[in-house]
């Protein structure tokens, strides 16, 4: 099973935009498991991504930073699955 993780921070408009794109794309990939992590809850994530959120990870590897492109995400999820 492919895992997609959105690393975000509350109140981040780019994070909200990323989640909207993910929500539009994921119904096409029912076998993808999704999770969210907040950099406010994890000091390691804070240090690593504080200037780069949102971050989308696919199977724990960085797929994209800042802006999520729906077509690029579809392509990556299709290749991962």
C-alpha cells in the first residue's frame, strides 16, 4: 500500500491548498493511505521543514514542497502503486 503524508502547520494557507489538491486526486487511488503531520507536534519535522511547508511525502520520500500539482501527484501515485 502506498502512503501519502502531508506535513503541514495549522493556519498555513498553502497547506490548505495542498490538502484541497490531495482531496481531489485521492479518490482516483483508493489504495493510497493518507496521513498528516504537524511541524508543531514534532521538533525534528520543525527543524527539517520549517521553511518548506507544506511537504508531501510519498512512502516517506519528498514528492513536493510548497505547491502541489494535481497531474504530477497523479503520475507519482500511479508509479508508486
